[in-house]
């Protein structure tokens, strides 16, 4: 069978080796040395769009629906108990959740041999980029692309034009938009998706910019539910979740009975990173992470530490150098006071006093009255 066309680094077309297997029911591609075997309805063009410790993700055409999808290969999914559990958990949750701001699962691709297989393939809706790429990008696109984005946002919010701008990166290119214009829209969608997830008694546990996907219409969708869990699960809750920079204090202090409040903390960190174009708490390790939190938010009081059951953790915090809480409005004068107020409530040390995802909507996150101060 002919290979799948793709671009090499020089911009020339070459082929991914592909062969039909199992009587033509499956197609096996060789993606830069990675075996990628899917049912025959998934046809070229096939393009690798991401990879990680779990495996590889490729965009490919579902010939039955004529839709481009993202197929995620989870390699050796059953090598250990925790990996197998996370894979099953992600599939079950994505099949259960149905919301505009949560990535949609399209298919769980069956293996050729159902009694003996090691890899799992999941087809998901295809997006263009993620928030991490947007934050890191500095390039711009044409005015015409800007108009496409602006038209989409016009249909959602009334807005005031801002002199500040921020680039948006997609696989189709870059676009420059008013900063507060799209920051506000992204925050609104993130909180909307999170409210839905929490209403289903699910904690995501790994919110970060790279797990927030976007398309050319500025739609935001929460993805990667491999670490998510439901409140109904009765196994011991591990503290080793959430990428360090977005990890709430209760996780840094080894709390094992945390709540959905850990996701709200992550949103606060993500929102500030969007506005500042750099991580809010870029800790180098566990200890450095806690120090950064305290230097900005101040040393927690005894009542703030009421949730800490581990006496050693409590003593550790109390012996650290004392810091007063800094006024976020002074540290970040470019951020609107209403946004600062919301972030203050998200980044509250005591999780029981932290604002919930649902209560965030009491703030004007979909109003044109705030986002960034004018320069």
C-alpha cells in the first residue's frame, strides 16, 4: 500500500511507510520509527502532532465521517497497574463528559487481536494548538486572520478595544489580538468547562496551559483526563498530581484528602501566566515551589494551616522565613482590579476558603468592563 504523504524538515513531500494488515482491516504506519496501527477507516493524510512519555499523537482522516481527528497512541498501556488504571479512567470519563469546553472522544479503536494487545488508541476531536504555545509565541499573522478571530469573539461578548495585543499561534499560523479581548474569553471558557467537570464530581488534577486546547475559532477545550478522578472513588488520593508550577499548597504539603479546590488554584496560576507571559510560580523543586508561594502570598497563619494534618508539614511551614502578603495590584499594576480580586480568591492558601469554580461566575468574567488596564 502507498505510504502517507507528509512534509519533511526541508518542506518536501515524502512517505510514511504504511502496510495493510489483518486482511486489510487495519493499516500499520511507521511514524518516525513508531508503529501506529489503526483500523482501515483512518486514512491519510496522517501527521504526527505530539508525543510524550505515553506515546504519540497523530492527526488522521476518519474516512467514514470525513472528519480529521487526533489519534492518541498509549504505548504499553498495561505495563503497570497505575498506567492501566489511568488509561481506563480517561476513556470512561471522556465517554461520560459531554460539554463544549471539554475535549470530545470520537472513538476507542479496537485492537487487531482482542485477547493480546499492549497499545491503546483513542480518537479525539482535533484542535489547532494549546495555551502553552500561545503564551510562548511572539510571532504575528495578517490582519485578515485577526478579523476571523475578532468576528468569533464579537458573537460571544461585547467588548472594548485595547491598545495592547498578544499573538495567537495555531498550526495555520499566527494572529494578533487585543490582549484582554481573548484573555477574558479564554478564562470564561476554562471556568465554564471546569464548572461542568466539578458538577459531575470529577477533579481534573492536572490543569496546565498545555492541557487547554484551542482551535482557529478560539474555542477552548480541557483535555488529558489521565490523572482525573471522581469524588466517589474510594482509593487513597495521591498528592503526586498536578504539574509542580500549578500545584496547590495542600498538595505541596502532602495532603491526601484534597478537593476540587486544587483545580481552582491551577486556574489562578494559568490566568496570571496568560497576563504576564511567564509562569507565576516557576519552582525548581518541591521546596522552592513552596517558598515562591509564600514570598508572594505571605506566610500562612495558624488558621490558614487548619487543613494540614501532618504535624511535620505544619512545623516546616512555620520555620520558614516570614513574609507579608504582597498586594497583587502593586506587583501586577497592569492587571485590572476586578481581575486581581478574582485571582486573590483563587490563590487562597486555605482550600476551604478558596473560591469555587461555580462562584467565579459571580465575577464579571464575561463582561467587557475588565481584563487589562490600559497602557
